[in-house]
């Protein structure tokens, strides 16, 4: 998406994910564009963002329901898609057919049919798509990409990638709409597309064969009964009936969550704070995936959604040596962190670390320096969430790429490849058979 001066942005999906983009256009990127319309199923959430814009001296802007999405596009140059994952394909295709550029949160969509529809719409449209893979912009992930691209480990032969979600972050997927696979595609699509995209980008290769196993081993009602947890407290009016259960979320203690969700329940009945050990969970919490790439490299990947810490480990083996990236994003969480979200912040900075090392054959291991500004050749400073990637991503989205030699801005084909690895992994786990990808990883075989 080229920079074209100040642009008019519409936003569809006004939950938590929209805030990063709204705040960007009200703040450091206000010179690049303005928000001209909002679209959501819930008026209370749209009112929240209109009030946020009014506090910044902007707005209010017109609000539309889903039926008014096409009408909303008439006054927009681009649309920011931050809605429920299963709705992405509909909104992306409608915008492309209207000639409106799209900035879409990952995952691009949730299934092979959505991927095919978006690919067809992109081919017939003059508009462009950006998929916001913010982890590509994290300086540590950028540094690993640079090592591989520079041939530091030679030809890559295998990657081992382990991602651990803690019982704050991981559990939250089992409270929200993500717990329903028909809406999120499951964590192998919703969450792991981040990780599959990183590997695709690190290797500059396409996935071609996937085998996986997955199961629900910690969350859900059956696992609660199996561990003898007994009856769960009633959710009641949005606040849990006890302060002793670390898995119960009290949205009334967080003003933003209360206004976006608790105060909005009367409109659509959506409950943001469902019981992670309740009925209705149709996604997995423990996953293992094996992927073969078209350059013969192999990936072993695991996702664990109930760890005591948050972070990831990547080992890249090659013909000339090995690179290892180890990251602890949150060392631990206190038991009251879900009940009182403010309790998280004081723990976040304690015990976190990151380390990138390189060991060539016949040589000792060396540590590669990581810097906040390790973001390419333009010298911009990193910052924000996702390992320092969010601000760099926002700069790329709203100001346009500036000859990035690492190719961090992702298009729809990148989005499709990452989604289809997750879709193939889910299908493999269900059928106990390998699943093939063809056409450079953009279609199921």
C-alpha cells in the first residue's frame, strides 16, 4: 500500500484489537490519516471509540452496523479490519471489490474457502491488502531473519519452535469468542499464524506438507471434572463471586474492559469473561506440528496455552551452524492477575529477557547484540508491544514501506500461507493424516 498523503480510514470491529490503530491515528500517526467511520455489531463499543476520539479533539464519526458496511466504504480510502476472525473474508472481499485498500489483523481468515475468496478478490481488484504481522517487526525476530539471510548458519535444514502462553494470556482465549473454533479457527489458526508466518518469512520458503496432533488437555469442563475442581462459581453480573479463583476475570475492575464488554452485553449478549473450565470450548490448548518446506527444511512446532511463564524458543539448524533465539516475555503471573488486571503490570518487567546466539561449526557460541533500534537501515526506534514491533508495524502501515530489504510488510499471499499451515495442521490432527499444500503454500492439495 503506497503512501498517498492523509488518508480516510474506516474501522470494522470495535473490540480490543481496534484500539492500537485508533490510538495511532489519534496520536503519532495523526498526520497520515483520519478515522471517518466505524462499523460493528454493537453500538456501545462504537460509542466508546467515538468518545475516545472526542477526547482527542476528533469525531464523532458515523456508525454503521454490518448491513451498512458497503455504504460506509463510499467515504473511505482504506478499511481497518479488526473484527472476529471468521468475518474477515467477507469484509476483505467486499472492500477489495469496492476498490478500497485493506489493513487486516491476522489471521487473514480462518479456512481454505476464505483464503480462496480473498485470493480471487485480490486478483480482480486494484486495491491492496496489508496483513499486520507485528512480530515480523520485533527487533529480535528481525535480527534472526538477518542472520539467516546473510548465510550465518548456511542452508537451513531444520527449525525447532516452541511457544508458551501463560495462564493469563493463554487462558484468555478460552474466555472469549476464540473458544469457538467456528469463529476463530482454533489457536492453530488464530494464534499460530503469527508463528507460522515468522518461519515462512525467516526461511523465505513455502510450506508443502503438514502433520499435527492437538488436544484439549487443560481447559474445558471435562478437564475441570477430571482434576476434581468441582462446581464453578456463578458468573452473575460480570464479577466473579470469589476473589480466590485465579482463572475468573472481573471486568468491573478494568475500566476499558467494562466499557467495551460489560456495559455492551445488553445489546448482543456477548460475554467476554466466560469460564475457562466451562462448557462450550471447542478449541485445543496443546498442539504439536511438523512441517516440510519446499527448500527441504523441516519445522517442529509446539504451542502450549497453560504455561506458568510466557515466551518462546527457536533453534535454527543449518549446514554451517546453529542460531538460537530465547525469549521470556513474562516470567510469571500472580494469582490475582486475572481478577485484577492491574496486578499484571508490576510483574511484567521482572525477570523478562531475550537472547540470540550463533554457533558456527568448529567455533564457540557467540551472543548477537539485540537493540531496540535493530529495525533495518532507517534508524527508526522500536517500541510498544509484540517485542517492540507494534510501532514499527504502524509506521509501515500508515507511512508506507521505505525500501525495507527484509520485506517485513506482509501481503495476502503471506497471510494465506500462514493460515493454511494452521488449517492443514487442524485437519491433520482431526484425521491423523498428513495434509499437502500446493501452489507455493497457497492452496490445500
